[in-house]
């Protein structure tokens, strides 16, 4: 088998860079990593064949710098560039600049990125392709226009960044009173994240589910879909748990959504892997947006279909035709493990001091974690993705619970406790849920387990105090216990038996 | 030695002692053998309560502990009998001056208030950016701003004092 490219540059970092490197390596393609000063020791650098520094930690000066990345590609002799997700993956100027520099951009043509990247233009394209839309504004407005539109379609409404994606710049507005402040914050967030402060407005649907269709399209215009992913478990409009298939979608709806997604992709001259996102509410589906890149949650599709989407992306970019879509099998679930406080959902920073990632049957972990990793404020808080696959949904849920219980990350707070509670919770298990599930989630207390935790906490204090007394030191109870002293003491205790 | 462990409405009195060198814990009317084996360097333990297996990570956090146990996380206040007698762990003062602190490290994007200004409960005092999100920092109750400790463009650490507000 000949490799389509000799050398591929991965213009990203973190777990997705490692993910892409893995497939490239399996395809016999040499890999080039790029890194900012914050990422010199990152796993994506250590797993690549070559690595080029592209600038200081702030993304604008490194992972978002088209000039720096093109210079790195030139310097390293790369023939193709994989953008991953986030950063420059949906930037048509970058895709164009790659083409101008004689590099193959592993993604859709710049025109398709531009069209789908402008959410207003995307809505228009969807309408023309006959894809249903959420009622809302098809033009970007100033505050007085937004106010008039909101009045017309009725509160609550959603404000979204015209250039948006990934949940950034989205605000729900309950009443006219809150519109001005929400618009100001959404604009500032949009300007900062995308360099474009335009926002638009949409009707807020009742108990909506977020269901998306994976599509692949080749250069000859063939388009195929790889089923749906249910991504309704979200907090702050960021996905937390995804599953495939969706428990809400029947075969007829699935076929209709798949057809709509393929029609849209064909209409915009799409190439490569893309995702058409829909909202599903009360039996109807509505076009939300198209993401012109690989999604974070792509592994659940890979496990169900037995396909490597990164390999398909690279093959398509090299001009090869689409393969046959395999029959999907079983049920797959992904949990995104973010560095954040599971109660307040605020980011948590620090160094990873202890790490145990799960394994065993049907478990896949996509991560760029290692002991000693510093979680910095510069980048996304995604630490790892836990993906499980099993014959049916109940078995997949049980497998995810098992995998979460095996996961131990110390040094930063993570969403593992929240994800575990959701996976064990009646609402997710029933399959009847919507994007409000995290907000409705009530922390349940299992007294028996709480008691075990209490025993652990008190035992830790007691053994520390015992050690302190034994060492003859003044008993300053408030003082922290040295783990080394405690370790020594415990060794002694164990030896006594 | 007795310990009092609390989390919300939950409270347990736990008494530890050694019987022939072996650790036991008394919890209510039950007395259970306890084996607390350290794994590695000091924060991770394999706990056996009777024959019940628990993998735990225990970290001290102010006046309490954070316990991670098989994917779950518990924040617990722990007092020993001396501390309880001395009333060492007092509840935080209620009402009065609000000291608004940064819940996370970040950069101040914009400051909306100045000293002397009256604010309503829920008023946005400033906007803090962290991990690409703009987060409004709001007043918990109405009052008068007495001090603003930050300016737009400045970076702040977690816990940094941002704004102080006195009851109006």
C-alpha cells in the first residue's frame, strides 16, 4: 500500500493532534507536530516524527497563526496539513493559504468552509437545499433589530455568534430586559473567539435534543452519511456525553436526517468529513449548523461503523473515492473529561500528579495526558475522551460506568463525578432526555458511600495525628501531614502484622 | 480519638482505636476493622472497611478533606474531638461586606463599576475571561462598591480579591 502523502503536518495540539498522528503513522505517513512554548513537553510533540515551534502560548500567536504554521510546513517539508478541530480548522483563509502554498489541506474546499462558517449564509443554503430550519432571523442585526426580531418570534430566544461554533458566544435570553447585556457579552465573546462580533437570533425550542449526522464526501461529488450522534448532554452549551445511535431517532427519521445532511453537503460542494447538526424537538428536526471538520465526538461513529474517519479524511484529500459505508453495530458512548469543578463547572488548572486511565474490553481512551502535565489557562479544558462500545445501550452504559470508576486524575478537578452521576441517573438511562438534562440533574447522596468517604477522610487525619505523636513533634493539629512521614509510618504499621 | 465528619446535612461521629495494634473504627453501633494501605506516594489509599474495598484519594483542603472514591468526589469537613470542643471550625460570617473573589484564574476584560457606586443584586461588576469564555462576575446582594482591586487587562489568580461591596 502506498501512502497518499509522504509527510503530514498536524496544525493542532492536545488529544486531537495525538489522534491524527496515530492514524498517519499507521498509514506510513511521516508526521510533523507544531507547538507553542506552553506545549514543548506535550504528548503530541513527543509522539510525532518531527516538531516545529510556532510561537508563544497565546493561541493567536501560535496555533491560530497562519503564517507561523505555513512556515513550519515549509521548514519541515510537509505536503499536507491536517487542522484537527478548533483553532484554524474552520478558517477558509487558512485552507486557501495552504492551497496557495502548494499544501494539501485535509478538509473541505475554502468556499464550503466560508459558506458553512457564516451561520447566516449556511441557513440560506440549507433553505435552498430543502432542509428545515429553526424559526429565527436570517440576518445579523444591531441591538434594535435583535429586539424587534425577538419580539416577533417570542422569548426565550438564543443569541449566537455568526462566525461561531463550539458553543462559544451563545446566550439564552429569557426576556427583553436581559437582551442588551446578553448581546454585549455574546458580541465580546464572539469577537474574542472568532475575530467577528456579529450575532444573530433564533427561537429557543422546547426540550430540544441535539442530534448530528456524520457525512463524508469525495472530490467526485459522492456523498454518504455514517448515521447520527446524540449530543444532548451539555452544560454551558458544551457537549459532555454523546451516544450513537440516538435513543430518540427511529429508522425513518434517521433516513430523513441522513438524506437532508447529504443534500446539503452536495449543494455546497463539500469534500471530506463534515457534520450536519440538527435540533430535534417534538418529533421534528431542524438544521442547526454544519461543522466543516472532524468533531470531538467522532470516535463513537468510528466504533459503531468500524471506520477510521481520519484515514478517510486523508484518503479523500488525496483524491481517492469514498469507500462503502459498513453496517453499524452496537452502541457507543463518549464522555468528555474536562478539567473543571464538577459542582461549579468552572475551569480547574494545575499539574496532573496522579493518573489512572481505564482500559479493558470495549474501552477506548483518546487523550494527551501524562503525569506532570500542566493544565494551563491558554487552551481548551478537554483532558481526555472516554469512549465505550458494546452490543446494546444498557451494556454500553454499564461499561461507561465501569470505565469512569476506574478513572483517576489527581491534580486538577474533573467532570468525572458529574458524568458518573449522569450515566447512573434515571433520566439518561431512560433515553428520554434533552439538552436540559445537566441543569435538571440533582446531586443524589448515597449515604453508604458517603460514610465510606467519611471514614477515609477521618482515617487519614487519625493516622497522620498518630504519626505526628509518634515522631514526638509538637501536635499542631492544623499543620499538614507530610506524606513521606505518613508513608514511613504506614509501612511500619503494615510490618507489625 | 473521635472525629466528626460533615457534608451538608450528613454527619458522622467516627472513633478510631487500636486493638492489639490493629486499627478499628466505630461508627454508630458498628465496630469495623480498618485497613488503610498507602499506594505510592501519600495521597492514594486502598481502604478495606471490614471486607469492603474502596480505592480512595484523600487530599487536605482547608479545614477539611476532598475524597475521590471510584469516580465520585466528596468534600468533607473534618474535626477531631479537641477541635470540636474548641469550636475551631466556625461558620463563615453571614451578611455584611461582600468580598468578591475570582473563582478561577483569568484575565479581566472589563470593569463595570467604580468605588462609591450603588449596585443591585446580580449586577455585573466585571467580566473575567478564562479558557476562552467570558464570565460575568456579579454582586450577590445590593450594596455600595467600596473598593475595586483590579483593572481591565490585568490577570488575576484564583481567589484574588476583585471588588468589595458594603451593604447599602
